[in-house]
C-alpha cells in the first residue's frame, strides 16, 4: 500500500504550479484562474509518478480533517499558519475550495481509497495504517514520519529517495524532536516559557509580586488575571505585533538538546516547566498518543471504504472535462 500525505503533496504542488507558471502579481495577488489549471495538473502528475514508480501498489489518499485533536492539548498548534496564509499573495479561500473539489473527484473518478477522519490529521491516518498494514510505503518529506521507520518504508518525493535510519537513530530523533519542538507546527521547545522576560518581571514588581519562578507564579490565584492584563508585545522587524512579551526566548538548539538528552531524566527535573513541556510535546509529536477513539475510526473507515472500480474511459473523460489534455495519453498509468 502507498500512503500519501495528500495535504503535504497538495501544498507542495501549489507552490510548484505558481513557480512553473511564472505568474505575475496583480495588485499584490496571483489570479486563481491562472494558477489553478497548473495546480490540478501537478497534483495528478504527482499521483501518476507514484503509481508508475510503485507499480502493483494501491494508493491510499490520507487527508487532514478541518478540526484537530492536538489543539485541545495545545491551542497554539499550527496557529501561525493562518497568519501566513492571510499575508500570502495566494487566495487560500480559492485554494481550499479547489482542494475539496479534487478530494471529491479522487473519491469518484480514480482507483484510490480516500481516508479523512474527524479531528485526525493525515499524519495520524498514516501512522495508524502503517502500524497495521504490511509492506506500506509512506510518501512524504515530513520528518515526523521518521518514527514510523520501524513499521514502514518512507519515500521522500522532494529528495527522490527512501529515508533510512537505525533503531538507535530513530530513538535519538524522537527524543530530540520532543525537546526541540517543531517550528513548522508552532510547537515550542521544552525550555520556552520557563523564564520571564525583563518587561514582565517589571510588570510583576509594579503589582507587588516579587516572584521570578514561573511555576511558583502560576500557582498564585492572581496569575491568570495578571497574564491577561499585561499588554507589552514582541514585534517583528516590520513593527508588527507578535505574542505578548511574557517569556524570555531561551536559546536551545540541536547541540543543547543532544547534551540534555544524555541525562534526560535528571535534566527534566531541573525545572518543572521542562517536564511539563516535555510531556506536552510528546503527546503532540509521538504517534503513540493518538487518541484511541480516533485510531478506531481510522481503522473502521479503512476497512469500510472500498478501492474505486474505475476504467480508463472514465479517467480520460475526467481529464478531458478538466482540460488536462497532456495527461490523457497517460491515462492507463493511473490504473493498477
């Protein structure tokens, strides 16, 4: 089975289509009608490539739900992405509409299973199926999947190669990933939030609070009220407001994480915030913590859904209808 991280594949092809089309911005934006035909072509060209490369393997399209269980653990999870989209020259409302259209077309016109489960990410679907199915190949360049090398092969479509790692390397990767968090998903490192900024310390002293320890302060009944009242913000180079300047930015990179991991248990005891954040990141990053209810629904949907029975005439009709004439001659490549 081929497990495709479809959201990852789609966003990668979105930017590739805009680059390939060499579009110019009009009033600061790309015209959707100019990039969308390229986008659709790139999506199906990528699927054709996978079907030809991994002949005899059936494709499972794994799709993110609009809601995400990880936000219940950490509301800031991936929260920065909307801000990035809002500033983009791409009309993402149009992108999501086209994306949903393609999902429905894949369900109807192509020989795939499409799995989308409420509150689950494509990552969750892939993780659950990779552990249950034999001879699976995960298609993604997302580093999170490295932890699944014990169960499946991973093919990176950007590097055009299989990812390999020993059990020792996988274990080290998982610990480091938890310690450092994930910038792409807005998961902070375990030391972030463990030291107050100078601005917030001054604010506390002005309110007759002479406590510098974060955990001790948060045990005070007044802590939430003071967090809410504090109104000094960090700013970017453009002077735009970011998050409140409550916590100092703690430098903690790969070298520091590697050293920290050498005596992990004792180092986590240094500060209760470290341990608290470590447990949070572990739940957000490690696939073993996917809620059982979601795991059950993923397996139920996989067992219930059938691979579409389609023929070459139907695929040709789809390509013709959507002006994908370059793919018509390759229509047979989409059949197993």
